[in-house]
């Protein structure tokens, strides 16, 4: 059992008993070569930093006081929030483990798909206007309308990951990405043709470069790929160009205003609201394969 001293919000020196089931899931994922699993210590410090940020920016306490009771042990609230560092990580880790066990039984090709749809890009201050449900509906529609009948048996798991991108001209944009693991018995070309975002004109970035709307990678470690596809922390990417004209993207420190906007966005969500499932359904007993009539 992992214990950490709880030093914030009225509970100085209290030892926290971390959720045993959550810790056993982490141990299972570690044995499956999943990378970048957060330690209880890292979760604790992220949690305290979020609470301090909400308080420092005078966000009304009625919006986030329930998070004060979260400490990594069994959930003390009736409904968990995606803004709870412990609860979201617990839920996502469990999903990664169960989804991996289901998908690895499929005797069909598996694809790791990165999707970028500029329709969902937003300027800072407008993150809350992103329709995750709308994005998921478009993914289901593409799978449902695939040329091959094999799409009716496809399995998919992934999610929406948010990054703040900064361009050389100073423009910053929230750029949500969909990452998917798709198991379906069709060719790589058909996956590309079926899943790529539908754009009337070739989309371009604020610096004039073309947006690469779909990338398909090989999967070498399934559990690690599922974990990456459902990653939950916000990233930053600053676009740069070297002397040869090659474009790169380097991380930069996320401004507090953007971090706060991300925090407030999570407060309106449940832990798995940004997770996409197709051919798989969530039940009280965990994930199971869906009897498919539609995607």
C-alpha cells in the first residue's frame, strides 16, 4: 500500500491509503510494458497544483469544492469528475487494461490512427466550445459508411487529446487530436480513405503549411498504444523551422491562463467523456464486446 502525507486544504499530516484496485491495475499495466504511468506522488502534486490554481484565480468554490475531498483513496463523491486527477487516471488505466484484453483477441489487422480535423481548432478562451460528441459522431459515421462490410465488425478505442499549438506568427490554437486503435480486416489504404476527415478544401495551418489530417502507425506494444491513444494530459507544441526548412514542434511551458481554461473544461466532464469506443461497450462489470447492429 502506498501512503503519502496529505498537506493541503485542512488535512495536514494525514496519511493517504491509495486505492488498492487502482494500484493493482497500474502493476498489471507496468507488466505489459505501458510507458509513462504516473506515480501516486506525481498525481498528488498535480492534484494540489490544480486546486491551488483554481483558488488563486478565484474560481467560485462551489464549482470545485468536491475536489478537496479527493486524495487517491476510494472516491468520496457520488459522481467523479474529469478534473479529479486521481479519478480520471484511475478510470483511464482500468479502461486501458480491459480494452487491451478485448482487442488483442481480434485476429485482424490493427492500426494506430492519428486524426487532426481543423474544424475543431479553437483560439484560447474557446476550448469549451469544442464538441467532443460531434467529433465522435463523425468518427462513427465514417466507420458506418466504410466501403467494406468488415467495418461492421471493427473494434476501436481511443480518445480526444488536446494540445495548445503556437506558430511563428504568434498565433496560438487549441488543436484537439483523435487517437484511435482500430482492429478491422481491411487494407491500410481503406483505413486511410475511410477515416480521414472530410474537408472541402485542403486545410492549412496559420503559418501556411498544410495540415496532415491522418497518420497511420504500426502497433508494436498494444497496451502501450491504447494508453497513448487515451492519454489525458494537455500538451504544448511550438512550431519551428530549421535552416533547411524542416518543420518541427517543440514543447513550451503552458501559460497559467491556458492551464486554467483546461481545468475548467475538465470540471464539466466525467473521466471517460473524451474516450471513444466502437464495437466495445461499458457495463457495470467493465468493458465487453458489443453485439453490433451499427457502429
